[in-house]
């Protein structure tokens, strides 16, 4: 929050400008200033979104302009993806605020590596405390990702995350729920998706396999905790942190979204971030 920034004049506001990316004023700016794909922008507009909400105008630039955000961070880290704790009231549009940056990053990376042989795997996970919420997020994600080549999947019981990092997303996206309603069929389904939306327990269960071997999620670069206050309260905390720990990518970006935040939750997140961003645990002096 930039208190009273509008009242600042001269060098004061100029200074601020250099430290923080400016808030968005329109979704069009996502294209002119942040070079999001034409398709992603038109998908946003097709949903009827015209003016970004407050949490969107503030959060999206922080996530899309990491250089500026990180230069101003208390603890500068050498990564291109900042972590973020975003607090905004219920109904303020947090879903779009985290989905746009996720999709933008995936679309850009996909473009870059299209000609290369690099394979794609699961790149982003969104955790939500209830199935209903996870389903809503997945639906919104699918609409925004339409024809971008990025696949968004709602994780369901019985699904398994594909072990092979095959290129995904070129095939048609199936919204046909009956395909996966059959539990038998679902069990055989290996998820090959860029983005997975799930409750913590369903995903965690699928990662502890029958042979006792624990699987991790090394390809995941972006983790979103939606309703982070709930995901980190005592009921869900172990499950949520269990998944967080399995995201072993050293450049993992984790963002937390919530309507309320307690100091204990902030502390858990901050400690987690510190650990993650400090790969050499030997010098854990603080
Ligand atoms: P939150 O997660 O903060 O509670 P949601 O992401 O569920 O809020 O959004 C609440 C409602 O606002 C949804 O119906 C969503 O479609 C709508 N919405 C989100 N962003 C915008 C926007 N920029 N303009 C208009 N409506 C929006
Ligand atoms: Mg929400």
C-alpha cells in the first residue's frame, strides 16, 4: 500500500515509481505494458471484465513485474518470481488476480520453448479448502486459458499426476464431465496438465503411492494457496504444508490469498519462504 502517494509530489512520487510497479488502470495495459498474449487479454474481456478490481490492480503488476518488486523486497533473492501475501475482502476478485499471472507466465514460457525439445509437465498448483471452490477456480481458469495451449485441470479423487513430462495442451481440452465421472476410468487417468486445482488432501493422497514411495512435485514453479487463512489453520495446515514441501523446485513461487490474515499464519508463511529461498540449510543461523 502506498499511503498518500497521490499527495506526494516531485522526487517523492518519482522515487516510489522506481520502487514499485504502478497499479493497473485497465486490463488493456496488461498487453501494452506487460505483453500478455492477445488471446489471454481477449479471454479476460470475454468474461465481461472491464476494470480491474483493487486487489487485481495492485497484485497483478507485482507478479508481472518481478524485477521491480524484488528490488524493493526486504530480502532480495535471485529469482524471477516473487512470493506474495495478498489480503483482500471476499468478493474482491482474488481468483482473477492469481490466475492471470499464472497463465501469463505459462504462456510466455511455452512460446519460448516451443522450438526446443524441452518437455512440459505440471507447472502450477492452486490449492483451495473445498471441492466447490476448487471447481469454481478450475472453471474460471479454463475460460481464461481457452485456446492458449495451457491446460487447467480440476483434480479429483483417483487421478494421478503424470510421471512423464510430456508436452501437454495441444490436444483439445475436454470439458466433458462424463469422461471422468466414472471412478474406474478416473483411476487410470494420468493428469497431464500445466495447472492443477485441488483441495490439499486429495492431492496429497495421490502423492503417497501404494509402494510407500513418496512422490514430490519438482516441476511445479507456481503454488497458490487460495483462502490461505483456512488452508493454514490447524485443520488443514499439515496437508497444505505437506504439499508445499513436495514442491521442491528451488525457484518455486508461492502466493497466498486471503480475506483475513492472522499473525500466526503470516509467521508460518514467512518462515516457509525463508527456508525455501535459502537452499544451503547449513548456515541456518537465523
Ligand atoms: P474473492 O476470491 O476475492 O472472494 P472472486 O475471485 O470469487 O472474489 O470474485 C468475485 C466475483 O467478482 C466473481 O463473480 C468474479 O467473476 C467477479 N469479478 C472478478 N474480477 C472482476 C472485475 N475485474 N470486474 C468485474 N467483476 C469481477
Ligand atoms: Mg476467492
